C-alpha cells in the first residue's frame, strides 16, 4: 500500500516516455540517471524504516497510531535494535516452513514475487485428496464472496464472508502444515490452479491470459489516426493491472479484479466525473461570459 502510489506514477511516467515520439536528448538521460541514483541511495534508509516498523508492529500492536509512529522514530535512531530484528528474522526463517526471506533488503524483497509462488507450490504439493476437495469447496465460497452482500441475499447464496477472512496463501499453508488462518500470506495463482486442476491448469491459465488481455484492452481504444488512447480508469488502475494482468494471489483474486473491481472503478469514476461536471459548470459559464466580454470590448 505504501509503494502503490509511487508505483502508479512511475508506471504512468514510463508509459508516457515509451509512447512519446520525441527523441531523447542527453539532458533527459542525465536526469533519469540522477533519479535512479537518488532512488538507489534511499533504499538503505527506507529499509531501516521498514525494519523499524516491523519491530513496532510486534511490540506495540495495540497502541494508537501516534504512539506507533513515535516508537518507530525512536527505534529508527537505534541501529542496534534494527540489526537484532534482522538476525531474529533470519533465524526464524531457518526454522519455519514458510520463508519469505529471499533478499536481505526488506524494501527490494517486497518486489520479489518468486517467494510467493515458491511457497504456494511447495504447500500445494503437500495436499491430499481430501484437502484438495476442501480447497475446491473453499474456492467456490471465495468466488461467491466476491459479490456484494445485497446480491448474495437477493439470490439466497449462503456464504458468510466473516468466515472467509484469509488469503489463499493462508489456506494452502493451513492445509499443508496445520498453521493458523488470518495471517494473509500472499498466495499464488499457479499454486492455487495446480492444487485444483493439476498440470491441466496450464491450459486454463492460457485462456485466463487471453481473457485478461481482452479486459485490459477494453480500457483503451484507437482514434481516427490509429493512435491508442488509454482511458483515465485504465491509467489510474495501471499498477493493479500490472499486478493482476498475468499474476495474482489466487484465481479468485483475478476473477474479483476483472469482474468486480474494474466495473466498480468505472462506475465510481463515472459518478465522480458527472458530479465534477455539475460542480464546475457555473465556473465554466462564468469563464465563457468573461471571455465574451473581453472579445466584445476589443471589437468596440
């Protein structure tokens, strides 16, 4: 959540640069290199902050936000505590069946998705016939839970969302090891799909990719000149589209994103756009009136 805004802006800037027909000049290249250098230099302090946040979350979980921020700043000023936490995490990873420590830097580690697929595929391989059937039933319940509560009540679909407060990564871990649910471990569409359909999922995944492309393509169109125009909703969702385009925490997440979140985002943007039109109309009329007076005065 912290990096999603930055990632969205970064993707928009990258997309704009790739679509531009302007020739790169040395000055622009130097600016880009300077920006990369600044980003690289901030990795160390940001990684320190990320570790400090973990320490505070474990020791001040019930505290209010102001106290947690204050405690985070205090720990940030004590590098020895941060180093202790990192060694603690390394030791815990050695004895745990669930390991996300692929890269030492906690910031860069957030961008490494291999660990989630690795863990999910490992736990999926431990499923028995019984737990595979339970996975299928849970998948169906999670599928129905995508729908809003009024829709579930209208069609008398008896799914209790409060009993489904866990991720697919949680569920695979729970079935394989007996560990608890609710930790929201990130799963994998591949681990989920293979757990349900075996290696036949590769064929299903092929069609999921085609469907994903068709839905994403729906958010853009060609104009008369043959240029592709991307809708505002498509631009605002660019980071989410990147996350769920060919990859997701589960099959349910992919279905939910394409068949609820995108239509919902389009509807919300449409409502916001119409409200903005009504609110700004008096200002537009006033501007046109002033412009008319200016031209009228010049004509005289």
